[in-house]
C-alpha cells in the first residue's frame, strides 16, 4: 500500500512487480489486459483480478498461492 523505503527494498519491489506482471500476463493475456485497464481506472487489485481472471483468482490468497512459486524462482518461468 506504500512505496518501500531504502534502496534494497525498492529493488526487491521492482523485481517482484516485474515477476507479478509476467505471471498474470502468462496466466491469461486477455484477462491481464482487462485487469490492467481496470487497475488504470482505479479498481483495487483484488477486485480487478477476480473480475478479469475468471474463477482462477477469486481472492488475493489465490493469487498469492499461485504466484509464490513463480516469484521465488531464480529463473523467470515462461508460463505459470
């Protein structure tokens, strides 16, 4: 909810953000575009994910559960 303080945390924030975007885009390209548009219009993350990824991400816990393995991978997988 807030921007991280400190150089190390900022770098981690951007690395995680990049992986999250890749993960969501690979999960469903059309859903991701609609999700991205909704976020740009002010939707909350959880609402935009639930509304644009069908039954896959019904809540934030579902996103976190699927994303965790992807996020902790040293290599960026091509698909989630």
